[in-house]
């Protein structure tokens, strides 16, 4: 998601008068109940949260049922499946999956299925990727001598095929969970780096294992240089906090640095981008009519009671999920007044109130064929942070989300993953792996020439180390990757 361009998101002109349902143009990627040709006679039974690669390509988990193949999990990437669970190599059997996963723009992926080892009957939590087996219970915990993996949860993919996940440790193989930890890893290399775990100290306060503990709600920037997570700290009853790049940037019960009259209360979700903008959403210690919020770097950008894109966030309002991209854009789903009224907005992180546009709202009509006529009724925006981050906004101007859609005139609501393209661009993206700078599938001399052409022109793709500038540090970063033969 490294891009030099600033995309100006503009709204469609569909009427939003009370007597006319707004019509939103959207493209259905896949729906529950579909039986696509690639499914081998099976039917799509379920789908999870859509995630995006650095070039905006969408990927997600799903389940198939029916036919003669039995229940299968599929990994969808771009315009079709890139993996089926029954294709697992090495004699492993895979079933089920978590909603969180990750994709890279060259088709690499990581997800968390239940795994049965060859010759075994029991299953365990695991990480599986495009390169195959990565880690599972009760493997020795990488970087933690004497500890064993108990679970591997909420995997995400970073910009260049690195990935991250939350792990649980036990003191004995197969024992009870005694610790939690955050890891980074590399799909191709099969390497793992333990970043921190419960019991570690930050700003003089200890990460706790007892509730509240290190949560599954975290985010990395595409560069992998910035990380943010909701954690528990202190002894006794404990306190919720947000840990970012080794520092506690928000602590329950403490005042905001930007507003000493306001205090942090509950944290629902977090996000961070390559430039280090830190997004937090949740509830303040304040009157209930205005306590739901989104902040960026500690500054309030929108809160319950505000009016954005002509819609008032009427109490009881709350943020179900949100994502920040590398262009400083935020996509957020707000639940407004009634639990059945939800809306997706996109706006600038520094001026969300003034720039936000409404992408879609409960009750809108969805035009799926581009003829200007509504084909489905949007009955629900279903994403939240309960089982996954719930939103992953790329830099190319497209927004993917899960909707429940009802036929015009009534009927059964069907879950669909829908793409909204309000400011999409056809500009070529930067190479997925800078070592293969010309994206021809090989790492060789022409990649050096392609890199230096971009670097000398000051092209944003020449910013290989993702520090915001095109300079000598990028030459070193490029040669490190090129000499290693890839990312």
C-alpha cells in the first residue's frame, strides 16, 4: 500500500431524500449460495472478512459444501481460489478457519485452520500458508525456551509477504495457556520473531496475562515498522491500554494529551500506517451521548453526535470497525441509533468531519450491473472487530466489505462481499517484492536497472525502505533484498 498519489474520494450524486432510497454502485465479488465453476459442483456456504494486498487485490477465507468433495475451506485471491484445504501437502488434514487472514499481491497467503497431523486423530490450532505448514500446537514456541505453542490466532499479512499473529504459550506440550505473545514471521523463510509477550514491561507497566490481557485486536503497517495493539496492564483488577511501537499511548482512565477534559475508557479497535499515524476507536469517559470516538495520534477526528456526510451519529452510536491506509484515509462502519442502522464512511484522517463521504448505509439500494437501477436492498453491514479486524482499506481507492443483501420486493438476505469503487485508479502499483523490481518473476540484472530508473526519477516505488523518502537508504535496502534473491 505504498503510493505517492493522494486519492481524492468523491461521492456519487444519488439522491438521499427520505422518499427515495439512495442507489449505490457496487460490484459483488462473491455471495453465499453461489456455485462458481471453480467450486467443483459445491456451493459457497460461508465467507469471512475481506482483506487486501498492497496493490488492492482482495483475499478472504470461505467454506464450500455439497457435492462429492466434502466440506472444504478455500482461500480466495483476486478473482478466484488460490488454495483449497483438501490440497494440503505433507499428509496434513485441514479444517475450519479463523476469520482473520492475509494475502500478498503475488498470491502468498496465511490463515489459521485446525490441523490434524499425519497418523493422528486429534486436531490443533495452526498456521498454514501458501508455502505450507508454518506452526501448530504443541510445537516449541520460537524465541521462548521452555514454552510450547498452545494457539496461533488472528494472522495478518504485511506488505511484502511477512505476516503476524498472536500466540498462546503453555509450559508443557499440550498444557494450559500460561502466556500470550505477538509474533512476526516470513511465509517463504518460515522464520519467526517474538516481539513481546505477557510479563514484559513497557513504560514501567507490566503486560498482564489475566483479564484484561493482550487482545487479538492489533495492526501492523505494511512496512512492518509500526505496530499497535490493545493490551492489559498492571496487577490487581488491571487496566486496558493501547501499546504502540513499545510505548503506552492510551491508558484507561487517563486523560487525552490533546484534551485534558476527556479521558480514555474502552478500546474497540486500532490501526496504524507506514507513516506512523495511529488510529484508536472506542468510548471516552464522558456523557453517553458523545462517548464513541475515533482518534488519530490522540486527536479526536469524529465522535458520537457529530454530523458527517449529512448523517448525524445519533446516540446510541458506536464504531463497529475501522481501517487506516497509507494515504491517511480512514474507512469506518458506524452503528447509528438503532442496531439495524449502520453506515460505511471514508474520509481523511486529519479532517474526517469535513471530508467524509458515505459509501453505503442500511436501507440503500445496490446497483450491481451499472445500469443506474437498484438490484438489491442493503439489509445489513455485518463487519465488526469481534472475530477479525473487520476492515482493511487499501490505497487504490477501492473499498471491500461484507453486506447482507435482500432481493427487491423482499426475500431472504444473502451475505455478499462487495467492492465499492468511488475513486479507483488504474495507475500501476509498485512491485510486490522490490527485489523483482520489474515484476517479471525473476531476480536478476534487469531488476537493478528498473530500480535505479525509478530511484533516479524520485518515483515513490524507489522508497524501498518505506521511510517516506527516496535516498541512499533505499539503495542499500534494495541490494539487501536483491542479493538475497527475493523478499
